[in-house]
C-alpha cells in the first residue's frame, strides 16, 4: 500500500469482493451507456473495469476525462453480474464502483491510440515510443524481456558462473563491423571505440585466472539495420570458460536454452539435444549456415547427372562444363499440383535475379519412369533412376533444379527452400528447432582481392595437430568455431580460442598480417597470452534474438525498449545531434562538410 494505491489493477479478484480500494493508473477505454459510465483502468499489472452511474455528482467530471489521463480512483469492489463477466481479464468477475477520483497526470491529444492494435508508421511509433510502449503487445514484450534476462542470470549463477563487467571505452578493432568512435579530450587526436563485443576482455578474464564468466553485455556496431538486427547497440549473453572443449560449451548452452525456452514459451523444442551439422553439410543440404530445421526440404547435388550422355539438357550441360554446379530440391507428392505452382516458382527465381528454376515431376507409365514437365524429355529412364537414387525422390515427387556458380546456387536454393516450404505449408510454427553449425573453415578467399582472409573470428583455435598444420593449404584448415541457430535465425557465434601466441602469429601471417602489425593491433591480447594462458572458449547468444523468438516477433524493434530507426536515428531524443562548437574545440575536432 502506498499513498496512491492499495492494490494494482491486476491483483484484484472475487476474493476482494466488498473491499474499499484505492487504484491508480491510465484511462485505457471509456464506454458511456448513458446511465452508466464504464472505465477500463490500466497499470503495468493489468486492467480492471471501473463504473460510475449518472446519479453520482462526479459523473460529468469523470465523463470528460481524456484517454491516457493518469487517475486515482477510490471505490468498492463489487461482484459482476454473471452475463457481464469478462473471462479475458484476471479481474473479469469484479468491477470497482467509483466513489471518488483524482487526476494525477493530464494528457495532450494522442498522436496514436494506445488500446488499439492498429499498425502505425515506424516514424510515429519511434517518435512517441513512450506511448508505443504502453500498447498491450509491446508492453508485454518488454516485461517478457526483463523476466528472461533475470532468469538467465539465475541459471548462469546456478551453473557456477560469475558476472563481471568489461569496459565500454576501449580500443578500435580491425576486424568485424564498423566501430563507433569516441574522441578523447585528454588525448587530442586519439579515439576510444565502443566495444563490438567484449571478445578480448573476456579472454583476458580467463587469463587472469577466473574460471567461468558471464555478462549481459551491451555491444555497439555501426552497421545497417535488419529485421533481426538493431543498428547501433544490442545485448548479448557473453560467456567464457577455462579448461573446456567445444562440447563443454555446447552442454552449458543447451541446458540454458532448453530451460529458458520451456519456461517462457508453450512451443515444443524439436530436439533437446541439438543436432550438430558441419558447415559444409549445411551449405550443401540447406544452402545456408543458418538452416531452419522445421523445414523438411533438403538440397542435393546433381552436377554429375549432367555429365551423362543420356541427359540432353544442353543449357545446363554447357554451364557444368564451364565450372557451374547443379543442385536440386525434391518436393514430396506434388505431382497433383497445378502447372501454375511450378511456373510461379520459376518466375519467382527469375525475380530474385537468377536464371530461374528448371523442374519436372517423376511419373511412371508401363513400368517406365520418366520426367513430366518442361525439361523431363531431356532425361532418359536410367538418368531418372540415378536422380531418384541420389536425391531419394520417389514417383509422384517433383524436382526443382538450379545451375550456376556455387555461391549463387546456394543462395537461390536457400531462399527457394524456404519459399516452397511456406507455399506447401510444411513449417510447424509451434516448434523451436535448434542446431549447432560446426567445423567452420579457418580461412576463405576474398572475392575482390583473391587474397586469403579469416572467415570468422581470428582468435579461434584451428583443428588438428597444431604443431604440424599445413599452412600451404589454408583453405583446408577448419576451426573450432561454431554457431547456434534456431528456426533459421543465428543466435550466436562462438569458438574455442587460440591461446598460443606463436601459433597466432603463424595464422595471422597466412591472412597477410606480419608480426609487427599483429603486435600493434592486438598488443593487449598477445601480451597477456604470453604469461600463461589456459585453454578456453565461449559463446555469446543474442538476448534480443532470444526474446524475439519467445515473443514470436519478426522484427527486433518490437522487443527493444528504445530502438533506433532504419537510419540509426533516435527520433524521440533527436540523436545523433549537432554539438556545440566549443565542445568540438575541446576535443580538437573540426568538421569538414562534404562538397
């Protein structure tokens, strides 16, 4: 009980019948029935119906109260008539008969309704975010986020982890996304960087002898907005452990995610022991390293088929001879689908910038198997048998083919796999399908320069005999690098770290860094690892993406309290903003305008 209320709007029920109460909150809705005025009062905890009749001398005053005004109602809890019970509210069996009231906070005319689920432009919603946050769905999302973070903290402490904080002002990193830079007044011409992640610091914590670290860590990246990524800042569950291999990391995170998702969602977890898929297999079967395993469709390689003499589809054969590959998706029992289904897929693929999707359906007549469709005539019976063997296709199944360079084919069929599954209603939305993607290549070739570069985290430990790595073939080296994926969304990357300085120099040299540049760019890390570093590893799942999945939201801004817009602007607070000339002088900064 406080001066403003004896109860919250969400806690009163039939047990309180007859009690005198004091409530405070926002006027959510009003319904004027002439002789009776009903007001839905809302606070953080729920909604309760309040009522006053026109015989009460307060009637007219309360009738004129605007929606979203903050009021205090004094009244008595009364039982509702049976036919007026609202089963959607915890307080639905009672109402408050108003005896007195007080306005605690007036409101201006609203730029958007609060009680409505009507969609408004992102500009309006973010400019008036404090109003947007009052809306039922997004309010629940924020409370969910808070509860999830609180639960994660308890879980991590239960696993023996301790939470430590790492610096916000640090040095710029040469890897990853663009840094947000902060000028130093005391060191003119020099800059701090906001951390993209506490990567180096959490490794230094392990070097310092702390065994199990976690942090709900703010991260800052100057990158473009996406539906599953906020520009500017986000939060991650940062984890690091000493004296572990990747299986130890997997065990902790699987236990955590199983518990969190079971507690905060009614959806089923498809496999509580998360499947492990190698990077190469994932790219082959799903065309991506972020596969949605709710989707049963898989991709197979049929390149060799187009080298056969009894396959006459010359368009593909010529491309294959020039180095292209052919991959395909089999759809089960779709021979009854209309021609438009297949043609629309081909049309869609061309709209995506590809050459389209070829297709046919496997049919059988007079004990002879053949392909029915635009390209079916180009395949012999033996070729059809071989396709069925490789792809596990059966009579009545359809096959979509794509032919291009490897990366283009992977990209197209990854999208096609998702589209076909949605069109055929193959995805169970009431399931969470987790998996590990493992065995990432240590290096890849830069498409523009043709030079070898790190494919992921440069601090990852390579697999194999570290004393006898074949550095002459760096593209064959795999790393103890792993991602965790759920329903096609990457939740996190992680790795077992390279804690051996001499090995680190060798690996950086492959990517074009000499010893001097490594020492300059990573001096703190290299120096620390030279003083007795334990084997260690970790991971950092995104808090925002976890909550997004639990709330069943497609856009990360729906579960972020005060997000930036697509242009990385805070429309509510007016950031980024111009600063005073004197401030710039103090920082030794002069702004040069683009011509």
